[in-house]
C-alpha cells in the first residue's frame, strides 16, 4: 500500500485547518470588538480595540487588513503542513 495518498490527504486537511484556525480566531476577536462597541459605556474600548487589531493586520498586509489576515493564515497553514510532514516522517521512522 502506498503512503502517498494518505500523506497528501493528511497534508491537505492540516493545511486547511491550520489556515482556518488563526483566521477564525482573529474573526472572533473582531466580532467581539464590534459587539463591544455597541455597549453603552464601552464604545471607546471597542473602537480602540478595532483600530489596534486593524493596525496589527495592516503591518502584515502592506496597509491592507484583509491581506494581513490572509498572510497570517497562509503562514500558519505552511507551518502546520511542515509540522505534519515532520510528524509523518517520525512516525514512519519509529514504526520500523
């Protein structure tokens, strides 16, 4: 039985989940800050938080928050794929 199909399936799933994890995490933070900006007395905290998160994303995305979010997701996806490749290699080595 060839190991290539299982390796490729594992790398594909790992890449997708590793990309989605930081994107969803930052999305939840942004949604929380937007909701916080509607609470009376906490509007300033929500707006300042949104500005800070947008500035953080703009640093990675060359003045584009969306591009920054995608860059962070792609980097995390690449790291996840590298880690999965290493784990697959170690598993094959220890199995023998």
